């Protein structure tokens, strides 16, 4: 599979399963309605595993512009590949978000909470403080990417191994999913832990464009935080890895 196709497919699956669990918990009259934060964080961890499992053999399963940026800074992928990865991830986020709407369309119709409908696509802080939210997104991404780097170190440079989340096979993807689960249950309560610009921006664009009944605005005033915060965390993680390596 072409690596850009793999990034598109993997990110689509990541968002379909990840935002899908949010929709299952938040929207009215679903089987999972009000099942809680642990269900959401577990669903997102499994979403990472599924998306990465499908993309890893071809692209290394970045599925996240922050991971791609960190890999480029660390010299693990060619800078020329970065735009293609980012575009594939953004498109995957958009398509994944659109599929969530298509899947839960009837439940969007019977749900009255416009904020909850937006939450099925994009993140938002529970307490509005952009500087604090930026810090939370940056730190959350830092503690995602640095362990990924440390986990992946042993496989960099091996023939046939793409540089990405892991080159350790399906078993190696389990620790990455557990890291995401840990971030969700421990650090996710402030901003909803986007820790991935494509996971937030792609579905947010879908929310803006789709004919969602009773929707609110797409909160573009906050949208920069889950883009720039994770990118800042990625830069810091790449620098930290250079110091530790």
C-alpha cells in the first residue's frame, strides 16, 4: 500500500472509531448513552490500535501531524514526505468525521445538545483558558510522542521498517494504545485531549460543512489550540529525545 494511502486509511479508521465512541456516549437514544468517560478513553485507545495496525506496515502509522513533525525533526523521515502525510491525515480526519455523522445520523436528529453534537467531531475545554488549554495539549502530546520515540528506537534504520509509531509489529502497537488510554484517563479531562491536529481539524471542518440538525458554530476561536498545542509538544518531544538518545 502507498504510505499516503495508508495514512489516509489509518486516520479515517482512527477518527471513525474514536469519534464514534464519543457519539455513542453523548448522543440521545444510543445503546451507549451516558456510559461515561472510561468508555470514551477506552474507545479512543482501541481506535489508535485499529488505525495504526492497518497503516503501520506501509507508512509507520503516524496518523497525526504532530508525530510526523517530530519524526521529521528527528531525521526519521524525509522532509519532502511531510506535506503528503499531513494532507492524507487531514483528509482522513474529515472522512472519518463524516462517516460518524452518517452512522449516527438518526441520533443526531433526536439529540438536543448542540455542544454534545460538536463533541462528536472536535474537542473543547471545560474551562475556557486558551493559554492553559495550549499547555495541556502540548504536554499531553509530549508524553505521547516521547514514549513512542523511546519504544521505536530499537527498530529505526532496520531494513523494511517504516519510521513511525512502531516497527515492532502488532504487539508493539499495544503499548502505544495504552499510552493513549493513560493520557485520556489521567490528563484528558481539561481539553478532551486532542493531541492530534488532524483528529480535531478534519472532523471540525466536517462539522462545519455537514447538514447536522440543530448544530452550533464550529468553535473556530478555539480551533488553533488543538493544532498548535500538539505541534509545540511534538517539537519539545523531538528535542528531548535528542538529548536522551
